[in-house]
């Protein structure tokens, strides 16, 4: 506004002709700079303070032409205090300091030049009749005002950011505690439903006699079982009676059985038999696992040691690589589906439940629908889009985030809110939530990238990087890749993601 009105006011006054021409040209620079800045700040998602440096210099040039016309000791010079305060509220210390110094130094050059007689004071309000020592005092006072404005703005920016961060951390802390409480409640409900006889206990299903109920989910029940002929242990999964009326659920269950049967990997649960009962109920017999899932372990100790998380990552990554090689995407990887099994005195992590998996191009049952667990699903999956194995890489990174920080990457009061957070928000920086190396931040930034093209190509790549990050041994090139991504999408922001 001042850049537009300035030339008209100058034309109505009887100032120096040369100074009048300078202010007319300078005002044009100011208008260009103001329009330029308005165009930049219209797209807040892409805003970066360094982008306003050039237009800010145009505005400063316009303002300084006004100082030259009206005088170095005029109210126009004092009005630059507001410009300094505005630019000094920015986040970049280097940029804000640079803007302050440009204004202060240029004004000081004008003042020293006029006091020393090197410059002609063409200002309407000039200091030609003022004693030299008084001129110096006036220039010094104005420079002091500039410095006070700069320091006050930087202090204000720091206090404001601290207050906003504290509020955000408090809100997020409440949401994360609610999420942890919801996890505990869900586990309690699950525990109350298992351990006793079920509807199929003591019946013979396929080659196995069923025992007590050891698991129950939204689609089916899992029974402890023993082979009728060889007494080998197994876990037999059958659909709920109500689920049988839904053809999609039945097909999904059959697909899980077929998918799991394709995989021969020590880090994926082994399938022993697939079939249908006399009552036409599909069943899946798997190896009987002893131990607890990762969700149980996280409830007991909230956070894993980094070396334990590294082991989880390495072993689960091998299982996911086997799935990728078979053209399978799990699509529901979460702590409940990662089991710490005891086998012949050894312990290993195994992937469970391929109930919503996608094999090759066979995702028609769930095409266009959101399937999986919101807090651990990839953004493209949350949007109901087609996914590939990089969605599982994202889920593994989300599990690592939960395991080493003690907090879910994304929380919400309901499923839609959580899905929105998954799609649009970058989570809090891991090293702020837990004492982990900065290299861990870098690895998880890539693993949790919103765009699949920015993520690791395979789970094995994620495991390799994570293993190095635990010991702070990422290479210079690896750190540069991660840092570039973090610069584009900083932790704790909502950059917005285009499809």
C-alpha cells in the first residue's frame, strides 16, 4: 500500500527533483516486491522463507528510496522498524539477520554520508541546519530502534514457537496416551475371550483335533490343535459362523490360506494344511507358535532397545522379501501380526495373518476400499489406492517408530481422523520422543515418506539402513538423501500430498 501511495504523495510535495525521481523508481521496485511476496505466500504448503529474500530486497529498495526522498531522520526512516520486525519473525535466523543488516547498514551509510558531507541531504526533512553531534545522535537513535525491533521480534518468535510446540506436544501426548489405552483395552477384550473351550473344541477338523480357543479376531477363531495320527501341535483357524454369510470374507480367508501356503520362509508362519470342514467351513492349519506378539511386548515395556528393534526389523524384512518375491503384499503389518516365537530353544520373529494380502493383480476384493490397520497403513493405502510392496516397507517403518519411541506415529480420536493424519501429517521427530541417534531419524523419515518413490525400495534396504543407524554409521551419501527429504518435509508438519 505504501509503495503504491508513495509516488502520488511525492508528486504532490515540493521535494528535490532528483530525489523525487529516485522515489518514483524505488516505489516501482516496492510494488513488484510486494506482489511477488503475495504470490509466494498464497501457496502456504510450498512456502519457504528463503523464497522471499529476493522480493524482500525489492521492497527494501523501495523503502530506502523513500528514506532518501523524505530524509534519513524523517518518520519514513522510523517506519522501517515495522519492516524489520515483520521479517525478523521468520524461522530462519540467517535470513532474518540478513534482512535486518541490509536495512540497518544502508540507512547507516546514508547517515554517515550526509554527516560527513559525502552525500547531499536531499530529504524534505533534512539535517542541514543541525549540529554534527546532533546528527550523529539522531542516526544512532534510529539505528538503536532497528536493533531493538530485531531483538524483540526474534525473542517474540522464540516464545511463540515454544508455546505452540508445548501446546502441540500436550495435545499429541493426550492423543498418544489415548491410543495406548485403546491398545490395552483391545488386548484385554481379546484376552477375556480366549483360553477356554470354543464352538469347535474336541471336534476333528482335517487332520487335527481341536482343543481350547487361543485366539479370536474379527473374521475367525484360532484353536489349539493336535494331529490325530501323529499328535503334532498346530493352530487351526476357522471363520466365524456370521462371517460365512459374507462371500467377500470367505474369499479373503481362502486367499490368506493360499497366500501363506506359497511362502516357505522361517520368518513367516508355516501352513500345515488347508481345507473345508464337513459343514463347508474353510479352515487353515498352521504351525503352533509359543510366545507373544510384538504388541504384547510393547505393552509390557513400551519401548524396545535399539538392538532388539534391529533384530525385529532384520527378521521381518526377510519375511517381507519372501512375500515380495512371491508377488504378495501383506497390507496389514502391525505389532499384533509380528510374533516372537520360541522354537527348539531359539527365538525368532514371524509374520502372521495374510488375511488382507494382495497377490499379484488379485486385489479385486478390496480395490477402492481402505483395508488394514489405520495407524500402520501407508498413505496410498489409506486413500484406498492400489499398493505395492512399498506399502509394507512403510508399515514396518511405522512399527519401528512405535517400538523405539513408545508412541504411535499417528493417532486420532476415530478412524477417519487417524487416516487423515496418515495421509497429511509428518509425525514428530523420533529423537525428540526418545533418546535415539539422529541417524534413526533419517532412516524413519525415508521409511515413512508419503510418496512411495521416496521410500526404500525393499524391506531389506530398510533393515540394512536401520542396522547402520543404530550404531550411527550411515554414510555421507545416505545422510544426504535423508536430509534432503527432511528438508522438503520436516518432522511434525502437514505438507499436503498430491495424488
